[in-house]
C-alpha cells in the first residue's frame, strides 16, 4: 500500500443521513466514492447520526468531520477518519479513525493519521491535535505514540467507556 495514494474523502451531509439509517444504496447515490457494507453497519450509526446533526447545524462542519479513507490505487473505501469537528476556541481538534477489519495491518490507519496531522499543521487556527484511545486498544496507542502524542488525562465515553486522552502540538514534525 502506497501511503501517498491514500486520502480522506469528505462526504456531503445527506450521505451521513443515509448512513445513519443504514441505507447503503442511498448513501452510495450521494457519496463521491463507493462505500461498502462496513459503513452502513449498526456499530457506526451513532457516529453518522452525530455527524449529520453537526452538519445540519453548521454545513461548514462537513469539511472537518468524518470522511472515507480512500485508496486511490485500488479505488476502495477502507475505513473512516476525520475530526470530531472544527477547532475549538483553544485551537484543539480531536481526531478519530477506524479501518475496516478486512483492511487492517496494511498501513491505512497510519496513512489516515498522517493525513489528519498534515491538515492540522496546515490550518493556522489549529494548535493541538487530540486523540482518545481505549486502554485496551494497544495498536492505536502504539501508532499514536510514534507521532509524539502524550497522555494528558482520561475521560469516560458513554459509547466506548474509559479512554485515555493523548495530545500533540499541531506543528509537530
């Protein structure tokens, strides 16, 4: 897998609505890239509902929130990645990414993380990048630690339980 051939494709708001309903056919009619069953599964509906609500409130948020990890060479949607929203008042953005189990251990999470970090570094209003990782998600922790993320606290997430909060300055190399 060539990391340069991986990009994050943003989705139009109506695609989030279709995915929140689990309607893959409608989502694909609206999406700029073809999505797989992985995107319409019940485990992601809450994410899609939340993103759809954000975009309904502020359409400009669509350029920040969860998109598709797209392999340009294979013309394949392999996961999702993006920010939880635009930078907050302190300049912090939180990132999230998930790779379809069928495509894990192939460098896609690394490519998505690098793309998110590059964009954060290029955005003047972003000063800090945050990621929250479950203590038992060793693979995500190992990946984030390679990019300078350090633990700054923890939180309880209603869906995911305990998460450790890691941050790195946006302009880190």
